[in-house]
C-alpha cells in the first residue's frame, strides 16, 4: 500500500495516506490491476465488484499512473482488462453496471464513452435531464448507497460533497471536449473536495 500511496502523491496533494490497513483493497470484493515498467510499479487500478438487482456492478475505487505514463492509453487498456475479466466470470451476462466518482474530466469522459447509457451525461449540450432516465438514476442511487452509506448523493446531478478531505485534486490540462466537460463538473461541483458520482451500462462485446 505504500507504493499505491506514493503514486497517489504524484497526482494529488495528500495530507495523509489514502490506503491504510483499515482502508485496504486486499480483501474480498476488490480487484486489482498492477502496471509495471522495467520491474517498477508505475500504476495501479483498484475496483470493487458486487451484485445489484441481478447485475454485476463494478466501481473504480482508484486508478493512478505515474506522470510519465499519462496519455499513453494505459487507462483504457486497464479498463479493457477489468471488463474482460468481469464478463469472463459472468459468461451468460449481457451487461454490467459500471460506476465511478471523480472530478477529473478526462476520467469522466474515458469512462462515459464505454457506456451505452450513463448518468449524468456531461457531454450533452444542453445537458440531458437525468430525471428522464429514472431507472438508471435509481441504480446510481442504489450503488452509491452500497458504496458510501454515510454520504449524501445530491439529485439529479449526482454530486457528493466534501469527499476529498485528505487529498486535493490537481486539475490537469484539458483539451477538446474535456474542456467543456471540465466546466460542467466545475459548475456542478465547484469545491475541489466535491465529486460527481456516475453510473453507466456496459454491454458485452459482440464477436465479429
């Protein structure tokens, strides 16, 4: 966990360790992907998985890459691995529920693009009303309650307030559509300790 916290410190301003013996990913219900370069750990992704209303739900608990490895497509590669393993474990399941919590526009876009449907839809202009997708919104509420039972999820924007108390997000440089999405996140969650919770539906890939 010391290595995980070291990588987090490369991308966040940290006042105390994030992963600790009492808050550890090395337990049931968690999955882990490690990224090595020349035998050195340069990235990791921790995710949770659980059943919800008959679907497998995946939650990205945290993904970090050392700065020299940003922008190389590794986040997408790791996501591919996580999805492939999930569908391998559930050979008869046609979809999975995928959720994350962030204020990083690049992460929000990368994850939303994997989904056939997603709430909130930060790319729509004007934004789509989440209330028009009540079923998906209800699933997001259920997942958030399962993951963070003591946190309030504000509707319909799916904002969680003051979730980054011990770490402060360093805003990266945005380009293209990420600029628009970054502004939407800043409008909905202006405080740097706030985050948006998102949930989408990922379909099983079809063999060509």
